[in-house]
C-alpha cells in the first residue's frame, strides 16, 4: 500500500501525514503567495493537493499514542479550513470591489477635448 492510499484511507501515521504531506504543500503555498506575480497560477494548482492533505490529516488524526493529539489536530484542521475560506472570499470581494478601468469611449464622451491616439 503506497503513502497516498494510506493517507486517503486514514491508515498512515499523523507524523507522516503532517510532516511529509501537509507541511511541504503548505510551505509551497506560502512561497507562491510571496511570489506575487505568477503565484496565482501555482496557488490554483496547489489547491487540490492542499485540500487533500487537510483531508488526510483529518483522517489520520487519531493514529497517535495519545488521543489528545487527535482532538488538537482536528481542531487545527477546522481552523485552517475556516481561515482558507475567509481569505478566499475576502480576496474575491476585493477583486469585485476594484474599480473597473474606464473604456476609451466613455472618457471621450465626458471629455471631448481628450484625443485618442
């Protein structure tokens, strides 16, 4: 059984799932976010692996010696998902609220003295 199927079925250890699956993907997302221009495409590409890694951490949360870590892990997954969707919807709202560039015809109608070159 490979690591992808172990994580998907919840049979991998929490340590493996977090440090070798979730953390590298989250780190790449952080780097893509800091990249700025061009990073948006990478963020979209990493969206599915990120959500799958959160799912895997959720499924493997109780594969630990002390069950308290499972509850802590699941609480952190919930917080991560809430933050993810809050940031996503906030960025959507910001994009919607951005002023749209004026069309050349509109500028010319309001200011006939402006010549279009």
